[in-house]
């Protein structure tokens, strides 16, 4: 009884207020020269419909009952009292309040979830769709509302992907980076369903996937300081990646993009799309990826693309060809990245047996990363492999192992992560030291200083195999 009195009282107050507004408006309309007219007239005088008094009454009634339902955490029966006046407002004064379209779907979905009759459930879904359409008509925000509409359509009618697909497409076209994450997930579901029924070509799946990835990457980067938001976007990204997997074999991607590449090899945007798509799907061994990367680097060179091409050439064992790209990739990188690239160049020269040049790059890398023991192990390996090149007798063929072991010992000292590898090499190459007899024969004594010549030209200590 108290609640009823409260509602009636609120309705009367609203009616009086509304009547005052109408009277004021009519008074102002009689004097077109009154400056206040511009300020006081409502933006949309017709928003309450033809029966404005009844509209205000039903609007206040449904809102009061709805608030009670919400306060009960959506468990009380007052939703049954709210739906009648809400329905009247929806049909008779659709422009009265945005709350009509915010509260409406919540109530309709409540009834839908609790309905047993499939026929009635279907009608509730129709009502939801009508609410979204009417909201766009009266309050705009087409892209945002279409995303919600498509989501609910596919949620409650999983087989309605033909209808949902163009809704999502339009929503994402309008919203772009402002699209909601769950909308993208449902959109891609509709895309794969359309492809499975041969209603769209496979390339459309790839193009939509690429478009959605750009949106997801943008939002992950834009919200990098909010771990929860980033996690939510990454979760959606992961689910879309899984859904995309069956449509993304390297063979499929090449068959789709090879003709496009052949037709438009100067199209930078196409080249970026091809290289990104193939890279994301692990198709970097394909000839198309290689050719597109080379072409993209010609048109839009960058340290990143040069490094990528250099690595691809190394993988193809085209070591000499990789070096110019690797050299160019050193530019505009931080010290850690430069150190890694310098070491990679060193390894390429090592493969080509350009040991002196390889050591020069290795030492440059070590200057930037003084705790990287792998660099010293690499230098030690080059020393150890120079026995034949740098020696012509029993002593000089063995002295390279002294300087090799020196590098392994130092690597072990500066980098605990390589200690096991370094110790293994120390054990192996210490057995290659010259014997005591050989040392004596060449008039040397253990502990003497000794300079290993050849390309190495490094001082060490005389040691005998034990």
C-alpha cells in the first residue's frame, strides 16, 4: 500500500511539473520576440507523444517498479509490474527517454530466460530486435547499438548467422577501434558460419580476421596500463585465433594471396597485409613471404624488415646475401638489440669461416652485452677450429686450444647460464693441449707467456695435457 501511495504521489508531481512546462512553453510561443524562447523550449517538444500526461505517468510507474526490481538484485516480482507501463511508453512515446531502451532489454531477457515456450521465446527475441531498431531511430549511436543487436540475435538464435553477419559488419565499419570486444567475437563466429555454408569466400574470413586483429591490437596497446582490460581483450583475441585456425593453413593463405601479390607487387598496404598474415600463422618459410618481404623492404625499408630478411636468408643458408640486410638492421635499435644483431653477424661470418671478421663483430657485441658468455664461447670455438690453419708442427697445431680454453673459462666466470656448456668444452679441449715432452722439445716451460700467432694473435700461458 505504501509503495502504491509513493508511486501515485510521484506521478502527480511529475504531472504537475509537466503541465507547468507545457504552460510555460505555450506562454513563450505567444511572444516570438522573447529572447528566452531559444533557451527554454525543449529540443524535442514531441518526445512525449500525443498523450503526454499518460506518457509521463507510465514512464514514472515503470521506472519506479524497475528500480525496485534492480534493488532486489533482479529477484523480486516487481518486474511484472514494470513491464506493462514500459510497453506503453515504448509504443506510444518512443522518444521520451533513453532509459526505455536501456532497461527494456534487461527485462525482456529476464522473461526470455525464464520462458518455457519456444514460440514465446522467439517473440521475445523479436521484441529485443525491435527495441534496438527503435533506439537507433530515436537516439542514434547506430554502430554501438548494432553490435548489441547482433550479439543478442546470435546469442538467442545461434542459427541466425545470415541475419547477424551484415549487422556485425555494419557495426564494426562504424565503430572501428571503439568496437566492444564481445561484439568482435560474435562477429567472427558469424563469419566462420557463413564460410562453412559457402555463403562467403574464404578470403573474406582472412580479411575480417585481419581487420579484427588490428582493432584488438589497438585496444591492447591503448589499455596497457589496465591489466584487467588487457586480459579481457587477450582472451577474446585467443578465442578468435582458435576459431580462425581451420581457415588459415599456409597453403590456403598462399593460394589466396599469391595472385594478389603477382597482380599488385607495388601495393605497400597489400604487402604489409601479406607479410603480417603469413608471419602470424607461422608461414615464414613460404616463397611468398620471402618475396613479399623483399619487395616491401624495397618500397619501405626499415631496420625491422632488414633484420627479418637477413634471418630468412640465413635460414636458407644464403649467408653472404644476408649480410647487407643485417648490417642495415643495426640502425635505430637499442643497445640490447644492436648487441644481438652484431652477434648474429658474427655467427654468419663464422659460418663463412671469416674468423677474424667474426671475432671483430663478436667483440663489438660483447661491449654492449658484457655478461653474454655465449659470445666468448663462440670466439673459443673459432680458435679451437683453427688448429690446421694456424699450425704446422706438433706444438703450433695445439696452442690454439690454450686460447680457446681461456675464452671458455672467462665465459663461465661472467655468465652462469653458460657455465655447464663452457665446462664441457674446457674438459674436451684441455685434452688437446700439447704434451710435456712436446713443450720441452720446443724449449718452453709450463707457465711461460706465449703468443698464439696467425689471425688469432693473442697472448696466453703455456700448459701441458695432464
